[in-house]
C-alpha cells in the first residue's frame, strides 16, 4: 500500500471486529512528512481508536520529531488523553534514521492493556493500560497525517 495525504488525516481500515489482537506492519515514512502508523480497535462510525505512530526527523508536531507515540483518537481527527487534547497516551524518543527507512511497528491489545513495539518484537517501547474508558473492540487501520507513507506486510492476528 502507498498513501499520500496532503494537509489532513488519511485512513485505510479493514473490518476485523477484534478484541485482543496483534496489529503489525512495515512502515516507511518519507522525509518531510508529519506522521503515520497502525491503528487498532477502530470504531469505523466515529473514528475512535488507538494508534501507534512514528514521527520522522522533520515532523513539525508538538510531540517531537523522531518519536514513537501511542495515541487515543476520540473521533477521526481529535485525539488526546485524560481530558487533554493533543497529548499522547505515551511517547518515547527514537534513535537512528526514522524517515525513508523501513521500520516494523506492532501494537498488541489485550483487555485495556496496550504494548507498542518498534523494530523489535521482544521488548515493547511503550507498555501501558488505558484506565480512562478503554476501547475494547473494533477494526484495524493504517493511519497517516500529512505524510507520504509506504506500508507492507500488514498482519492482524489473535493471541
């Protein structure tokens, strides 16, 4: 899959109606892009879902360039956590080259617990439980915001 969305959000989603699942994809975000990643437990009517996004080197986001973030969308374009808009549930800095390079992003969803992996399926970079009205089922998605993104080897599996 290849996507390019200019000045806005873009989504590709698959009906999965999953509860506990692993969502994984290889992602390559072009230099100068904003961000993109994988999503899980998507409500395809409202857009509410969890997303694991990569922010490359030149991303102008307030979360910071070279960042991996776990984001909770309340609809197709609004995100935040614990009543504050535009903050990630969790985020970590990334090292090495982020843009124009293939990276594996994996999100595991089990009950209200979420783990996010980046280029390593053995140790999560982010591990947390959503104690604020967690999403417990839904579809899977590939997400982007103002980005040129290449995606390959997408998989959704049950634990």
